[in-house]
C-alpha cells in the first residue's frame, strides 16, 4: 500500500484497515466516559435555565491544559498514561484510537466529535483525517506516558486504497 504525504511517497507494510465507530456513551464506556449531561434536569430545560453537573472528582497535584496539533494519519504506536485525560476536539476531523490494557492489537477507532475523559492506563492515540486537527488536552500535572509499539500499522478505513 502506498500513500502520498507532504510531497513524498510512503509505503506501509503489515497494515490493516480499521473501521471508525460512532462515539457514544455506551460504546466508549470500556475506555472512559463521554463528557455530557447524563440526565439533564427537564424542569430547568423547560424554564430555559442552565444545567450543571459534576461529572467526576479526581484528586490530583493540579491540572494542565494543552493544545495538541494532530498531523498523523496512521500509526504503529499507542500511548499509555498513568492518569485520566480529557480530549476536547477544537478543529479538524480527529479520530481517537483506544484499546484495553494487554489487548493492544484490538484497537477500536472513534470519530472524536465530542469531549471524552479517558481512563488511566488505556492505550490510545489521536489521528487526523484533515490536514491537521486541534484537540484540547486536560491532564493531571504529574501525567507520565509510555509508548507501546504495535505489530501492525493502524490505517483508518477511509485512507485505505
């Protein structure tokens, strides 16, 4: 398989197409949670009032926010972090690839069209379908990451030729 990227040709070996799944609360629950009002207050809604819910409480040494410019369209690496992370899409078309610990060859890919909070120790990475995507990342100040090398290159099905 051959791709043209940034004025060069790249040939991928041992790659496999991966389907892109719809991101919703139930389908993402194994990896973390979507960030949304679980049960909106219907009384407040009918009165046009704001609704506010605390989604989770996480003890930490402080949080940091970052903007991640994603330019990668395929990968053979996943990242594992020791703390929960929040991913909020800002611009472009972003995919979040996730797997369960010790099952990194079974990667599930979602279109990141809403904010998610990823559980700690979940192997993951971000890919873009745009020229570049921007994602806001919120994480504990003491977050550490390690890489897991995959045996096969992950290529979203929409890039498969």
